[in-house]
C-alpha cells in the first residue's frame, strides 16, 4: 500500500510563498484597499448595502488598515455607490477599531456629505489629460484643479487627511501616451494645494516598469517625494505587479489594490480590473515585505464576495488557493 504524501507546510508550501529578500526594497508596504469603492463601482448589478458593509468588515479583519469605503458622488453618476449615506454609518465599529476608511468627494457638496457623517479621510480625483477630465468631471484639467482647491483647503482646516487621485498618468484611450511633464504639472498642483498623498493612476493599464521609474524620477526632481506618493495600477496587459515592483525600487511604500482584482473605470471602457490585493500580498510576502495582512483571510473574503457576484474572482492567487474553477 502506497502512503499518501504528507502535505508540505511552512514557507514555499501551497498558500505560502517562499521568502527571498531583495535589496533596495522597503521593509513594509501599506496597502490602500480600493475594492469596496473602485472595485464595486463598475459592477452593473447593484450590490446590497449590507453585503458592502460586510465586505469592508472582512477586509479589515484580514488586517487591511486602509479600506476605501465609498464615494459621495451624485447617485446618477455612479448608481452603485448611491447608498453612501446608508453604508458609512454601518461601518462605525470598523472605524472605532482603528481602520482608516477614506471616501471620495468630487466637490464641495460631496465634502459636506462626508463631514456630516464623520469622515476623517477624503479623496479628490483629478486627471492628467483633458479628454478624461472632460468625460469624468465635465471640466478641463485647469478647471477641475481649481474646483478641488477649496475642497482640499476646507478639508485640511477641518483636520481631515486628504488624498489626491491622478488618473491617466501613463496613457489615455483618446490621447495616447501622456507626456511626463503634463503628469508632473498636475501632480505638483495637487501636492501644492495640500494633498497629503498622491495616487498615480495607470487607469488603462498600459504602463511598463521603465515608464514608472522615469515618472517617479521626474516627480522627485519637481519636489514631490516618494513618501508622498502611492501607485494605482490596472492589470490590462499583465504589468501591474512588475510596475509595482519598479515603484517600490524607487521608494514608494503605498500601493493601491482591489480584493479579488475587482474594478475598472466607468468612464474609460479600456480600463480592466485593478491589481488584485491577493496577488500583491503574495509578491510582497515573498520578498519579505510586511503588509500586516492575512492572505488566507483575504482569499476567503474574495471567495465570499465572488459567490455573491455570481462569478469567480479574476485574481490568480485567489484561484490558486481556493481552487476556483
């Protein structure tokens, strides 16, 4: 009788990456989880509010310390997030336990709504290109930045932390490759108006590692240090992890990701899913970089949500560890 092999355990076993530390990388990375907002906003079927709340709770329980909860946009703009006023109070216990729950605010009215519910971390979302600024905000780049300035100023006066998203930093579906100087101008403007953190978005997923490094060097030369930056990659061409690694090599320590690889962009059809949080954690843990997260709990959370969305997760790590078909 042949004995069944004993399952391997420890680093390198299924479910745990082999850890090999690389030089020149940070010891810790903070993951800015965007699944409940950026991940779900592109879903055509409206997800029940109680499912969204449970999703946030599970992500926080998995060790994610920053979970973007929702967006205070006009309901007709993004119907999936029309329940922001109902959802945010359902997360009071999560906030009280120490999880940071940023919310998007498109304008002064959005900030009013967020403040009324006690939000302590908000984000504005700008564009590096005119085409996307027109489609996303119905304004030019200059007009949108002018709209954001009083929002950021007031938020800071209220003691809030402010994040600035900058979309189309590498390529635009209408304009093609985006000139580096154009991105630097918009990023420097957001930085100057008081944003605590800037998230550089590869909205349609066309960036490559060399392009990432070049932009980060240009921003550094313009006075925007890596410590003020985050990166937000979409995985259209399978480059999200390699682009993330390039950013880490240039001093960035905050990475946006979406549980299960959910997401896209309702205003740019060529934008596919975000970098999956589980795929990011697998790579970071394999490099010996601390994230404070429990990979097994993340996979279980994405499995749980996938069942409610009625389809398997696109995350390779989720599929490998949960044996989804």
